[in-house]
């Protein structure tokens, strides 16, 4: 009997604590409100069960059961409401069904006053048990409809849920099964089949597991205007209050019983209080403590950087500290129809090229309008997302993200930070704290990019000066850049990757600035010695660009653009994708241009030459992409 009462008391305390959280929360939603109603009705009935266990007469037991059975009558309908909110079910037919269940609960409440739901109690195994009246079957119908309907909604939502939501729904589906088991056992008990207290235990398990899911998946906002010590004091007060009420209720039985209760309270109170406090610390305030520790670790890792590579290295550290699966920044400074992964960790190059977000639907227009963080698992909790939620959900699925944060500067969205799955519940709070540093870093990097473009324009002027010394090379860089960008686009490169190709193509002959005019302006074929000197222009170009904060991909694209697939180029055995693109573009431009020692080839002849040397000199994928572009043009 004491064990049954103890389990009921734990359930009561847990529900009261969570109800207090819901009431004190800064924000509430349909899920937290419906959970509060469910927890309240469950608590009322559990208090009745505890009192029932210690009633000394049948009259007292019957009086209390009539009062507290009110809670039991509304558990099924409030549970259905909770599941409807959780699964974001707003269908008109389900709303009608809910109202019918509420109506039936109200009718049963009226009937309960006449004693036709619980007719009497009988003393079995040391405490009183309720016995069914003539209309108890109506309660069984109410219970069955509500719980079977809830299981159907959970099953329906499970079929379309994403991974993180699916875990939560699987828990709730199992809990619904436990609830049905509790109802069946309770049904047997009230009709006299000896399964005493198993129904009460099942109800406690049902209620505690719902509380577990609510805490684990943050279905209630825990950001409240109250300090931790106040919450712990409130918890202790609730526990102490319950013990005092029980002692007061049973103190009239005898002096001996009163002393037993006082001693029992003294023995149980301390470990129960400590246990509940540990749960609160570990599942609620742990996030606050760890969030503070982690943000201190991460904060120094976001410098006011001036290069994407430096920012990438810094954010890689953040990913490691936060144990994230992936991280993505999409810049939204300019209005575009499609947006690509400007900066990401955790995706392959192939995945980056395939992923793109629409500028007119999904997360991007929502962020521009609302400028608020989005948490994926809470999307279905907000009725606002009933019509636009699918497009937002698709963006989250595409980026394998669990949350999105706007990066705002001067009331303008610079970009959106998408955070992947992680082992911590506080990732959004940590990134919220370091967001200002991240915005400064991105602003500086964008500003630096603008300065790089200015430097490139100066370099372009120098290259024009170089070309002016060699009439056969006039316009070469401009054409190679145009061809290279076309090839990159044909290969499905992202805008950021295409920009890298453009910069490398623009700079690919910058090293010729270090070659003497005598060699550059020579009208005949170069001697072997002169050819060795001209070959050095790639190394000179690399040395010049090493003083500019460009990516290794761009610099190596310049350095290796004369490399061949068969290893017979300027730098045997080395290559990269950008270099392979520039190699094809530059070779084609050389073929269709006049030289002192030969006439220009036709376009068809040049295409045949590229195809003939595909695999040996050139990357066949690059050749195919370029030829396809030429023919389409």
C-alpha cells in the first residue's frame, strides 16, 4: 500500500512541477496548454487514489472517490486534445470529434453526481476499491474512442515524420499503448476482477512517461522569469505540502498512525526531494550550465576574420565542440531566385552542388519577414506553419538541419545559419550567444571580398597591359575566363565555386608579369631555354598570389593550369578541378587564335583536337561540358 502511494505521490509532484513550469513560461503553445490540462486532471485523480488508499471507512472513501473521479473523467478527452496539438491535427472532423468527447465527459460528470458511474466501494487487500455503476460502460466507451483515436493520429503522423520528430512520436505511441493497458486493467478492477492497484500503477507509469517526453523534447518552454533556487524551493514546498495534507487527513485515526506517518514523511521526504532536484538539475538546468560552459569555449574561436578560409577553420572548431553533424551558412544579401551553400561543413562537394533553396518559398522568405529563429521539431506546434510549414520542412530536410538562425545586421538579413543534428539540446542558445561575433566576421569577410574584387580589377588592368605587349594574346584572359565560367556552370558548380573558377581564370597568366618583354614579344618559336623561362610563369603567378588572401583552390588553379592528365605538364602529378577547367579553356583559345608559326584552327578542328586528347591531356568530363556548351551556343 505504501509503495502504491509513493508512486502516486511521485506522479503528483512531477505533474505539479511541470504544470508550474507551463504557467510561468514566457511563451506557451497549444502543446504546453493541452499538456497542462492533462497533467492537472491526472493529478486530481492521483490525489484521489492516495486518499482512497488511506480512507478508514467506506463512506469516507466513497465521498473522496466521487470528488476526485472528476479528474479521471476528463483524462481521455484532454489526452486526445494533447495528441491533436502534438500532431498538429486541425481537421474539422477531428475538431468535431474532440467536442463530442468533451461533451461526453461533461455528461458523465453530471451522471457521476448521482453515483451511477462509481456506485460503491469495497474493501480489498487493505484498501478500498471503486466499483462500477450502471453507466460506467459510457466511461469505457469515452476512454476507448479517445485513446484509439490518439493512436491513429500518432500512427498517421509517424508515416510522414522526419527523424527527430519520429523519435518523439514513437515514445508517445508506446505511451498510448500503456494508457490503453491502464484503462483495460482499471476496467477489470472496477468490475470486481482482482487486478487491484495494477491500474493505478499503469496510470502512474503512463503519466510519468508523458512527463519524460515533455522534458526530453522540450515541449514546454523552460525559459521562465524565476531563478533556479526558487524552482527547487517550490518543488520542496509541493512535496512537503502533500505530506502535511496526508498527515492531516489521517491524524484522527490514532496517535500511533499519526506517528507512523510523521516518521514515514521524515524518512521519505529527504531522498524524494533530492531525487527530484537531481532530475530538475540534469534535465532542465543542465542545459543552462553546459550552455554557459560551451559558449565560453566557442566564443574565442570566432575571430573578426577577413577570409572565408579562416572563418571555415573557426566554425569547424565550433562544429567539433558542439558535436554537430553539419553546419551551413547561406548568404541572402541579394535578392535571388535560388540560393546555394556558400559555406558549409558536413557535406560533400557533390552534395553542395545539388542543394539549392528557393528565394520565394520556405525558410528564406520567412526569415526575411519574421527575422526569428526556427527550430525544426517545433514547427508543427505552431498553427502559423499550417500552410507554409511544408516548404520550410523541405528546406530543413534538404540541409539535414534541426534549427535555423537569422544573421541580422542593421535590420537586414545577411544570411541564415542552419545547424545540423547534435547531441546537445542547447545548441541554439550557444549559437545565439556567438551570433554577433559571427555576423561581424561575415561582414568583415564580405567587405574583404569587395576589396579582393578591387584588387582583381587592378590585376586585370595589369594583365591587359601584358596582353598589349603580345598582339597574339590580346583578349586571351577575357575569353578564357568566359569559357571557364561556362564550363563550371555546365558541371553544376555552385555560385561560390563558379566565382572561384572566374578569379583563377582571370589570374591564370599573372605570372607573365615576371617574364621579360623580349620573350613575350618574340614573333617566332621559342627556343628550349626560352620555353623553360616561359614555363616559370605559373610558379611566378603562385608566388605573386601567395601575398593575397585567396583560397588554395584558386592559387593552385593558377599554378597548375598547364598540367596534363598523363603527367607531362609543367608540374607532373599535380592537378585540381579549377586547373583542369582552365587548361581546356586556355588550350581551346590557343587553338582558335593565330600564332606567328601557324594559322588559327577552326572551331570544329579545335573540338576534334580536344576530343582526341581527352583522357591523355584533358579531363574528359571538362571536355564534354565545354563541347556541349559550344554546340548549344
